[in-house]
C-alpha cells in the first residue's frame, strides 16, 4: 500500500457494531435537546445581543441572530444526516474518518480537542468572574492571587484562578457519576435558565418603546452582516450533541431532533432577547459589560438583576457540562481507534463512563482555566469549530457516495442536496478566512503539534492500520 493510501485509510462502517461500543444507551430526544440548548445558551445571551446592537446592527440585532441561525442550520442539517447514519461517538472526527480517511480525521479530531478544551477553560474563567460577583454581594472576597490568572488585567504576577479550577473538577466529578445523572442535572439547569430568560422578557416587554427601533438598520446591510458574524459564535455548541450518538436509545430518530430542535429553541431565545433589549434601551447605550442588568436598572426593576446574574451562572454551568462531556467522548472515540493511548477509552464497569478520559481532560482544562488569561485561551475555539463545520458539510457529498453506507437506511437526509452542503461548506470557509491572523497562527501551532504526535504515536498504533497489516501478511 502506498504511503498516501496509508495516510488516507478509511474507517470501515459495519451497522452490526453500532450497538457494541460499550457506552450506556440512556439518552432520548428531550435530553439531547436539553444538551444542545445547554451548550448554545450560556452567559452570551445576557451579553451578545447588547454588543451586536450597539456596535454593528442597531435594532436589527434580532435579524443578525436570524441570519446566524440560518448559517448554523445548514451545518446542523449536515450533522443530523451523519449522526443518524453513523451513530458512533466522536462526532465530526468519526464522520471524517469514514469519508476522508485517517490523517484528515486526526487533524480534525486534534482541532476539536482544542475547541472543547479551550471552550471549557474560557467558560470556567467567565463562570468564576460571575460567581465572584455573587460572592461580593454577600461581602465575601477572595485574595487577588486566588481570583484571576497571571496576566489578567489587575491580577498579580503569580495569579491562580481557584474558582475556575474547582468548578471544572466539580463538573468532571458529576460526569464520572454517569451520563444519565449528568444529563438530568443539565436538564434541570436548562429549564431554570430558560425561566430566567423568560422572566426578563416578561418583565421588560411592558417597557418597550417603539421609538427605540428607529433607525432600524443604522449601519446598513454591512452592519447587519457583521453582527451576524458575531452572533454565529453565540450558537457554537450544538455540534457537541452529535458526540452523544453512541449513547442514544434511538439515534436515527432522536439525533436529528436533538440537533435541530436545540438550534430552534436557542434561536427563539436569542431573537426574543435581542428584540426586547433594544426596545427597552436605545441601542447606542447597550455597549456595556452586562446590558441585561443595565436595561433592568433603566426601567427600575433592580429586583430582577440578581435573578439574571444567577441565570448567567446556571447558563455557564450547563455549557461546562456539555462541552466537557463532548471533549471526553471525542477522546474516547480517538483512543478506540488506537490514535491515543488506551487510558482514554477505559470504561467504568458500573457507570459505562470513560472515567480516566474524563479526569484527564478535566484536570488539563482546569489547569488551563486557572493559569491562562481568558483572551488567550479563547482564540482556538472559533476556528476549530468552523473547520469541523466545513468538513462535515462537504463530507455529506462523499457520504452519499460511500459504498458501504448506501445500504444504511438513514432516517434523515439533508434537503436540496448537494447544493445545501456545498453552500454550508463555503459559508464556513468564508468565516474562517475572516478570522484574525493571530488565531490562524495559534491554529497552525496547534495543528503542527498534532501532526508530530500523529507520526510519533498515532500512525504506529492505529487499529485499522494494524488490521490491514495483519491482512497483508496472510
């Protein structure tokens, strides 16, 4: 076999093995939808609508979220077809392994590790900031060297964000207890978060002033699109739902419902929040750190501000649960293929959870959250996600042509094929091109490290390559 063929060896798909992965099948469409909403609707819903309105779109911020949701829905439809056709852990990594081969799958899987790892770390830092604000309300204040990482504005040289460190370990402990228990906690928190958002909308809608919607698009279509670009990143997270494929009772039915359903619910919440916010406060005044709390102060409803802060903390907790879960299942899938050490695929006999993988991932993320400033650890999240979206989108074209998959009865098909997958691919590439040069530099360094690991370890321990070598010697 040629070297190029060895690098692009594809994962064979056998439907008979879909139910033999060892992970417990305990999830349904509702729990998947709650996972998706938990990942998408975090603290950003209390911040991004105000920023988009003030800096880019004006009162048309609600339309920016609609446009972003439309772009995300293209990728979501592609994810849904893959998830219902190949219900295996690993999400985009597994899909790319099947249609493009091992080397590209490793590159994508390695970039997704950065997405989940840095997403967990950055959200933990934000969680810490909000939680410290709540503590200060009770007169409790941590020493500076335990409240922020070194390099953070106002932080000491040797800072250590203790709260961010502890919360990641606490979520890891929750996940080790079992997927059913952790999804139950996540679902409760998502309901609480939605109730807080509905509370704000219900209170503030009576103070909406029609005059605040004029001019509707102060910066024209350009501002609307710029706002949509920022809003797009608010929706990042729904892809984590697809990492649960192997733990779903009826993946052909439930995976499309969970992926698309969570995006619809999140879109309604974002659009409603943006519409009410700009109706209550003129968009020029919303460029503040906490526009929702500011709006409540303007309409003299300060009693609700504390509830909103609590909602933000709960919202970020659900993001931590889902993203940490997604990262551990990704490591499990890559390790099962032999590209990472066996420790990452070891399952607990009692809970059927990859315990070692969960703790390894959790400890690394907690250390990153504790010692690296937020602006540094957030850089790799966006580009890794867009890369995954792009590969999954174009991958649908190759999925339909895959010989061993043509006999599988997928319950969901992307409509307007192949136009929609191609448009989704081009949209993701366009957004990647517009990312900052520094982000591309960091991405290049991360991928280079991944390639080195691949040729030092993964290439020689690949399970599929070992099976091929065995066949060739017979």
